[in-house]
């Protein structure tokens, strides 16, 4: 369902918002460490904090009693292959959010310093029969839609 996918996309990084607000000094330490390492942002979160925004997002969504599939998206959106559940709908939702997140980062949209270290899992694209041509097409459509929205809001 489109509403579920939309909600998953909105909430997949909720853990970042929470951690940034609650642990701002620790987040500064993580950002400083990014400059001297090739590790991914969530790896550094685990190193500095003992957990990552993925973990926090999952816990918060479960605490809010939102559907478990949304919590799974938060937990596995960086590495969908770690999802060990048997529900094909959840697997597909995690894959879609991972691919969408990767696409917008590759387009340079909403990229912070952490986005520069984001790894796209090409096996996910293959599992979902997503070709390079289709990725390019969707990327172009996203950029055109953003340009259209920018023009609307500038008026």
C-alpha cells in the first residue's frame, strides 16, 4: 500500500532526529570521526554510542505501537539483507526504502556528511528486478518533480 510506503519513507531515519536532539555532543564526536575514517555513519554511531539510529528508530516505533513492519524498516534500511523475518511484504518494504534512500542520496538530495558514506546494496536492486536504466529513469522523474514543486512554491 502506498500509504504504508510513504510512512516508512518518512520514519526510516527517525532515530537520527531523536539521537541528534538527545545526544548532540555525541553526534558532534561522530561527525568529527567521519572526517578521519571510511566507516559508515551508523557504524560510528555504534562505536561511539553503543547503538545506532537504526536501533533507536526501531525501539521508538515499537514503543509508539506502530506496525512492526515500520519498525523493521527503521532497523534494516541500511542493510536489508540482515532482515531475517519471513514476511515478504516486510522484506519488500525494507528493500524499497533502502533503494529510495540510496537513490535520493545518489542524486545529492538531503545529503549530509553521513550520506557520503552510504552503501547501496546492489543485490537488493537485482532481487527487485531494478535495472540501471530504470534507476536512471526514476531519478530523472524525481528531479523533474522536485523542479516542478520548486516552481510552484516560488510563486
